[in-house]
C-alpha cells in the first residue's frame, strides 16, 4: 500500500535555512505536498554545517525539489516571484523585513496571488522583541525552558532543536487552518509562528502551576515529584532504566512483581500522597533491589506488566529499534555522498498507513532546469540566466 498523500496537489515554495523553516516544508512534503526549496547559488550553507548541525539538512529537506537563485539579481527575484504566483503556500524564515526588501513580502505577492497562504517563521511574533535575532537556544533561555531543564542555577537547553521543530509544527497547523479557511473564503492569508512564543506555550503548564498553587515551579531536576517512584534507576550493567509508579493499583503491581511484600503490607503508604511523603524511606531499598538486575532483565520483567518504564536510549540506538523497524518509523535515505541511512518519518498514522517511502535528498540546484521549463523558460533563456548568474544548476 502506498503512503498517505493527503496534501497531494498543494504547491509550496520555500525560502528557508537551518531548522525551523525547513521543518515546516518537511512536514508538508511528508504529507504529499510538492515543495520547491529556493536555495542561494552554491546551495544553502546548512548543507555544509559540521558538528551538531551536520544532520539538519538531511533530516528536514527530504523529498523537496531544489532550485538555486540569486535573489540579489533582478532575474532571480523575478523567477522567485513567478514561483510564488503559482503556489498555494510560501514558507520563509529570513530575518524580519528581508522578504519585503526583495519585493517578496506578503502584500506584494498576495496582490498577484490572493489565494496564497504565506507562512513566516520568526524568532518573535509582532511586539517589542520582533526585531531581535533569535535562535532555538535563545528562545529556550528567554522563555523558561532552559531554567526548567537544568538543575538550579544551571539553565540547560533541551538535547535537540525542540523549539525550532515545534515552532515549525505550529506553522504547519496555521497553514492547514488557513487552507481550510480558504475553502470558504477563496482567499489566503499571512500566518506566523515563532520560537519565543512556542517556548512559552510549552512551559505554560509551569505558569499554570504557579497560578494554581501560588508557588513557582522548581527546575525539573529539583522538583518535588507527584509520585514516590518516578525515577531513573541504576542497573547491574550501568545501563539505567526509568520506572514510574503513578497510581495506587500500579503500586500494588510493582510490589507484587518485585516481591516487595513488606512494602505492600505497610498500609500507611497504600495511597500515593503518603508514598510521596515517605520517599526517603521507600526509595533506598528499591534502588538496591533494582541494582541487582541488568537492564535487559528488568525490561523482560516489566514488559506486559502495565507499569510505565523506559530503558535509557541514545539517538544512535534508534536505528536498530525493533518497534521502529516493525512500524515503518524509519525510511531509507541516500545522503549526498551516496551513503545509505534511515531517518524518522512523520510520527503519525493515517488510515492505517505511515507516511514515508524511499526519500530523495536533492543536490543544490538539481531541479532548476525542470522548474524553469515548467515556468515557460526555453533552453536559450535558461542558458542566458545561467550566464548572467541569476540561476545555477547542479
């Protein structure tokens, strides 16, 4: 059976770099939209990042066509404008005002294509901060997520580009809502999402905690847990495993599973809140007990018990995860150097099918010629554009 393609027929043109903007296009492409990525001559610099940025491009740019344009050249801008005039959706995450200065702002393009849904991915929504330059880490630090993640006095960013990607997801939500409204009105609109406001939305639960209890939330490593057993436990092989006992029936299961008869017979801790108050007494013998098992032994014992548990995984472990392999969670991808790998598909299922298949990762400018031909440029015109530096092909 073929992968779901609910957005087939939707044309998207993308002016993006790094993660947040490309994540929007990646999600739309994963759902079947035709996405054309506009890159500068020579290709997006994100393709060549090292270290922690080395995976950005292959993760967020699969199944997109690539055209290389010089947006400082009048002909390059003219081609970009023609692409936008035929698109359903435009995505951009350039600095504030950059697209307007190029003549590619929403008002200018909507005058020629009133059905256009124009998505701007920014650091901040309109307001006092909107001209600031933001990054995922800037937003995490400003918005309280880094404070909540690290131990007291040591703010720590989350271990992936969580705000870039989540901000992109909110951009997709806004795009799909605008397309639905367009079905009724016949007109598109400009939508925006941002890093800072995304971060604040994610830490909203801690703001609500303050409103409800009158006490500010403590950083997660120093929090008072709502449950007595909600921890990472050491194992015999130093692998580690998380176990959560989050209800009174699960406490009974846990005690019976590990033959903790003395704890189960103690009626003073039969209820969750009493166990929370008795954590200092309950946890030491449980830690000692669990340290006598290997991780695999604990997984085998906990599997099917109904108790929440998780072996501590690393990103590289996911390549061989049996659940992802069986459920179609990874798709084969050929990297630019010819190496084969597998990367995550959208974490959804539609009508019993997962998105994804064999993914392509276009070389910079690989589709320039085909896209220009579709716009009506013949070979002579293409050669002239290449000679003038307005476009480039792979």
